[in-house]
C-alpha cells in the first residue's frame, strides 16, 4: 500500500490475530497475522494454513488493497518505520503426508532456540503506529524507560527543593483543639528537625518508656536529701535537664488539650542536628539522635533517680549481645539500642526476621555456632534502622522491576527467642531442619523448571500449540488415512500434556507444603516467650522537606498517622504495607518495638507527678479561655480539676510576652507549646 498507513484491525480481526498468535506460541508479529487474514479475506483457517506454509502475506490483495494511499505519517523520516524483521526460520509443514517422525520433528523444532519477537519496546512511540507498548517517551534520552524517567523527575524535584520555602504554617487557636484521644503532633519550627520530632513522638507511644519517664524524679541536690518529694526542684542543666524536658513534653502529650505542641525547647535541649542535605538519609540522623537520647535517659535513670537509690541497672533501651560462648566478664560483650538492618541486599531476604536471622544465625557451614552473636540480656525496647542502598534500583525494560523493589516486611509482633543465648541450642536444631526443607524446595523448583522448560522455552505451551493445530487447523481433505493420523497425534499430545500438567501440579503442591512447614518451624511455645510488639514506624517518601516525613503510632488499640500537624486514624494494613518511597530507595526507615503487654497496661494513664499534672491542667484552662466562645462551649476536658491553685509564671528567657498558652518547663518557668 505504498507509504500509506494500513487500516487498523477490526474487533473480529483482533480476536483472530490473538488466535493465530496463540497457535504459534506467542511469537507471531501482529502485522504479519493481519496481512494474512486480509489476504485470505478473513478466513481464519486458510490464514492459519498459509502461516504454517511460510506465507508472509506481502502480496496483499485483500479487501483494502484498492484503497488510495494515505498521507505519510512522518514525511521527514527516511527509511523503514520499524526495524527490519529477522528472517524467519523455515516452518515444517504439518499438513502434508509424512512418516511417523513428522510429529517428533515438529516438537523438536518448537524447542529450538529462536530470537524473541515480542517484548516492551524502547523506541519512541508513534501514536499512529504502535503495535506494542513503548516504555520510552518521545523526548526522553535514548534507552531511558518511563520508570527511570519518573524516578529522574522525582530526584530532580527533591534536589531543586528550597528549604526556605518550607514555611511553618501556624494554625489559628480554634483549629488546635484536640479531639478525644487523637495523639498530639510535635512540630519544630525548623523543617530540618522534623525527623527528631518524630522520634520523640514515637517514644511517647512505647508504654514502657512512657511509664519510666513518668515515674522519674531527679535526686535532690547535695545537702537537701531530706527535701520533700512534693518540692522537686527541676534541674536546669546537664543530662537531668534533658530528661526533665522529656518528662514535661510527655506529660503534655498525655494531658494537654491542644492538638499540637512546639518542640523547639526539646530540640535545643537534645542538640538535634538539622537535616539540611537532601542526599543525607534521615534514618542516619534519626539513628544518631536516638543513640544520644538513649545514652542520656538510661544513665540518668540509673544514676540520678529518686526512685532508684540503689542505682539498679534497668535495661530499658539497650540490650547486651556477644558471642555465644562469651563469659560474663568477656570484653566482647557490648550494648546495643538500635539494630541496623540492610534492605535490598539479598532479594530472598526481604523481611525483618529473615534479615536478623541472616545476621545473627548464619549457616553453620559458614560461621561456627560458637562464633555467632546472640542476645545475652534483652531490653524492654528495641529499635531498628532500615538502611536501603544509596543508589536507586535499576530497571530493565525487558524483564521489568527487580526484586529489591518489593515492600520490606516487618510484623506486628516479633519473637526474639531464637536469637537469645538461653534458647540458642533449640533454635539451632530448628534452623537446621528448616534449611533442609528449604533445600528440598529448591531441588523441587529445579525439577519443575526442567519439566516445563527447555532452553528457556515453555515446553508445555509448545505442546499445547501443537495440539491446537491438530484440533482446529489441520485438514484431512476427506482422506481417511490423514484423518487417522490427525486423531492419533491429538491423542498422543493430549496424553503427554496431561502427564506434564499432573506432575507439575504435584510438584507445586509439595513445594507449597514444604514452604509452609519451613516457615512455621520456629513457631513453637519454647521460642515465643520474648514477644515484642510494634509501637511506632517512621517513614520517608524519598523527597526533601517536613511533609515528606511522617510516622505511624499505636495508641489505645488504634493506629494513627502523623504528617506535620495532621493526625488521622489508619488501618493496621497501611502501617505494615506502606509503599511510600519504594521507587526512590526510601520508605519506612525506623521501627520501635517493645515487650508485649496487656491492653490494660498499654492504655493505663502514666503516673505523672502531681505538680506536673497541675501545670498542664492550668494551661488547658488558659487555652480554653482564649478560644472563641462558640468553640470553647463544645470542648470537653476529660482531665480532673487541678489539685493546686494556679501560680503565674515568673518572666524568664524561656517565656514569651503574649497571651498564648505556655505549658510549663518547670515550677517557675513554662514551656512554649504554641506554634
């Protein structure tokens, strides 16, 4: 038809093309099939016969041959529109009479290596001439897929982000009223400190941490040992001041009726470093911030606590680990508050427990059992930093996304018994049995592949194509002998296909059973005494700025998502399967777990000191007085009245000259929690 464009396939022609393509094992060029159909006036059977005889349909005299040439699609293009077609291999004629070796030769030919015909195209798409979907945009650099372009645009947007444009949005007072038990958001005025605020936010929702901080009071100064507990003097410097800041912040998160609190004072107290470089991972900053905070809190609770006069060591954050054969005084024993977990290194290890097992319980053939690291003394809380590769995962237009793009799985509960020294012997026995099962699975998968594929070609599909030919295409021409041959070949092929399918189904059934058995090998009561429940998850969506970091926390049996000042309830499924940042090498990066407790213990009100509670309650009243009357009339305060009269704050460098609410920093100074 000259340089004109062929008429597109009608719906019936498209259906016939699919039939011909299936008959040829999925390797048929649609344009080739369309030409044959039109040459034989849309007679499917004749087109199929011609196809098997090697007819390409180039001498098209079909129903559209008499149409005038159309205008060229692209007059500036010289040469063929599509790459030249690879010369086709001679097709064995299955319709002619032959000896008994005809079927065997046909099957052998179908199993020979052939260059692939179909697959996603990397050439720029022409909307008027696109037989297969293209993964490249017209204006894109050569070889860049649409997925790579999407990633490139996202990275470009992140790098062009201007931190000065990340304006701190201050809400009017009437929009700061806390609704029911909705968690309070923590907001620093500096965008670069949002990651640290989310860490503090998550710590409050760990019941063991909340209780330990609420029960803490600083030891009296030397010479004041007999001072009354009701006359606590807040520390003004040092580690104790940092813990006191945390104490008052947590008390406000529990009792305050504002929906958000400014945490600039806490950021200053803990000297949080800002996230100012888009290339830096917020997880690394969070790890360093958490590590410093844990050191301060644990040492303060140990050495400067009124309730711990004996200075008893309580492992709230830091577990102790070391070699399995380490003695109590072995210098190799060390403390750890946050476990770093590499994500995406091994596609077969893409969940938290498997990653821990790969690190702490490697194959004994590679690492002797006595050299393994085990948990010697557990902690109440354990944190995990999920570290992803700095370079974004690559794409291949032919095979699609690689396995490291799968969501990294972390469970709602994890049992650490298998990594404990006291359970190591039983755990090692279970793992040995588990490894044997998994090896059996690999052997069966290899057997199934050998059964279904030969030289990377789908044997079963080839057999089914041959059967389709004898059932729907082959003609006997009223020849009894030919009819008998066709029936005999149909029966042989059907029997072979049934045997292959049944054996493959049996192998798959065994694989599923062995995988389930291996997966549950360590699920026994003896290895389920140290249960840790997920309390908080911090997520980075891959871009830069305060709105691109958010957290999930569990509070009173519900999960809540906090993005800046917006707090919403979400289902647990969202928490455990958040795909954010998946294509940018980001996603959930900080997990907080703690020992499992009853729901009653989780929901219990922390034992705040009476003076701390009264300070928050007084500030609630001041906040209500500043609200518009129509808003204040609808506010319900679940707290009991203060037990002491209100004392006006003494002016200091920490207070502000305004009428806004100032939850206290101390008995005499009140912390600014407005935004």
